[in-house]
C-alpha cells in the first residue's frame, strides 16, 4: 500500500472534530430551547470552537 492510499490521521481527526462540534452545538441549542436559558448555547459554542483553535496551532 502506498502512503497516498492510506487514510491520514489528520483527516480522521478533522472529521471527528466537525462531528463533535456539530453535536455540541445541536445539544446546546436544544437545551437552550428547552430551558429558556442562553448559557447552554454559550457554553456549547465555546466547546465547539476549541477544536478549531487546536487545529490552527498544530503544525502540518
């Protein structure tokens, strides 16, 4: 198997981070709507932004 055929770990991590972020934002939105509190959405958005910051700092 050539190196170009192997799935990259970075790509898997990116997909996981996107799914994680979408799940957190959806959960925060649902909790905000159910409870009427905006803090759940604020906390979820902060946790969803964290993977983006990690990706920006990682060397390629």
